[in-house]
C-alpha cells in the first residue's frame, strides 16, 4: 500500500456482489482482491490510493467474529460483545488508519470509555507481517481498524487473494484518493468528538473557511437549512500518530450536526434512517471533475443537482470567469465552484500569497435504499478548506432531494 493516512474504508452491505458490480460499473472502481471465510465475503475496490473494502455477512442472526483477524460487525451489542447481532442495514462504518504506534493508541482508548474491539495482533503471509487492532470511536457505529503495515509488501492485507488482471485493469481511474470523511452527529456532540480524536490520535481542528467562527464552527442558518460544521485533520507525522503522505493528501474529518430547534433536516434524516450517528459521506478527489462527473453520469450515477439559481448569483459569473472555467460546461454538469475556499497559509504572522485557489464539488444521491450515505466528487486547485458558498449550495441540493423523497416524489 502507498503511504497514505487512510488505509481503507469499509462498507457493510446485505448484497455484496450487487454492490460491488454497481461500484465497478458506475464509479469505475477496480476489483483488486477478495477474501472469503465461513462467515463473511469481502471485496477490495480501488481507484488511485482510495481503497474500499466491501463486506457481506453470509449468515443472518448472531455470530462470533472473535477469531476473524479483521472483521467486526457494523452494529455492536455492547452488553454481549462476544456475540454480536448482525445488522440488516447497509452502512459505511470503518475508517481504517495507518498508525505508527498501535500500542499507545490502544492505551489511550482503554483509558476512555470506548472499547478496544480487537486487541493488537499480527497477521502474516509470504509478503510479510501486519500489526492490527480495532477500536470503537465516539461516533455511533464508527470503528477504526489500526494498521501498521511497515513490514508488509503485499497488495492489500494478508489472507486477501488478488483478483484477475482483467478485473484490476478493467476501468479508467476517475478518482485519485479519499479527500475527506464527514460524520453526521447528534446536536451538540461536536465538542466531544473533537476532544476524542485529539486525545486518541493527536488530530487538530482547522477552520473550514474564512467565515467560520472558532467556537461555534461554520454555521448555515437559513429558512431551509440549519447546519453546523467543524473539521479536524492529521497530516504531520508524530511518534504515535497516523502515518501520512504529502500535505495535500492529508486526511480531513468533518463533523456535521443540526442546529437546535430546527425543523426536519438532512442530518436528522440520516440519524433516523441510519439509526444513529455515523459516516454520512466520503469525498473522492479527482484531477478533472468535469470529465469525471460527465463519465459518471454516462455510467448511470445519479447526482443531487444544485439550485437553478446557483450560477446566476451575484458575483458567481465573475468568479467562474476569473478561474478560467466554462460556465456552460459547469452548469451542464451541475458542478459547483468556490474561488474563496482558502485564504492561504500564515507563516510567521504573515499571510502568504499562494496564487489562485479554488475547488469544485458535486454530491451524488444516497447509495443505499435509505437517505444515509452518499459520495462527493471534489477537485482541489490549491484549496485546502471548503468554500462557504459551495457548502450552502451543496447541502441545499441534498436537502431538496430529501424533501422530495419525503413527499413521495420521484427522484
């Protein structure tokens, strides 16, 4: 595996073969390896450095996964951790992280009220040895597999069997890496989440954009949406922290929570349909979002379209012209642009002039049968944060889609 903060993200689904086929055909992901036991079937899909592990349980009811070196169910019964009820709902539940010192991380988790689901152990094959453990996070059903693969040269992990050459090379790669992961949380939980990830992993808060308040986060409070976002990341290597590659590829986590005393909204809808907090969406980075979105649409991917008025807002035409993008092409593909996503780094108290910075984004519709998990396609041109205009428009597009779903309208 390449040196990247996120080793893989795990999806728990009822029908693995159908979901894998969909990801390959619609999202151009390549199947690189598989694993099969008496209890589970697993597939690993890849595009660039982004690896998605798809897991399906073979048997319904209760099962004991203590002897499986990797897997924990995506719904945990805390009263009987050795026998865990298998979920009937699809969920993205595991962000596996490459960690330099697993023991220290486990000590920190043990001192918190959250569980070490699988203690430190090793798994080996002819390509070397991997150290691994699994911990429960402070967010709903989210877990983190901790992986030290510094002594491993295989394709993914031991016990996984490489797929055919044809499966690996079947598709044009449209995305390069995982840009960020967004969690949907209960109202008021963001401070707790930030503290936990800071204490356990040494992650640090960063401001999403220039409009964010350090205490209250980035707040969208309009007639049709009430939302609070905060973000944190880890990108500098530390003694016990997550290993990371270059700064632009650092892992970013975003927390989304509804504002208090709001009406129905997409975060509450996620919490209801997902039966609790969890991973709401993953941002996949592309080097050419116009080509990628057009190709995904041709493949049958459905997107949440932005408001019709987005491209006629005051200053938007000039903004698009300033960065050299074609308005008609962006509007045709429903791609959002924000040229004010970043203010540049401050070094020794001086704002650095880093030239033109902007990002382009688009959300898919939910991938599962309920209004839970979806994907974001994002392209960064120097920008490190998230633009305020894009955030409002993106989340409004999802809210409009969900409102139509609630009314029984055809998507």
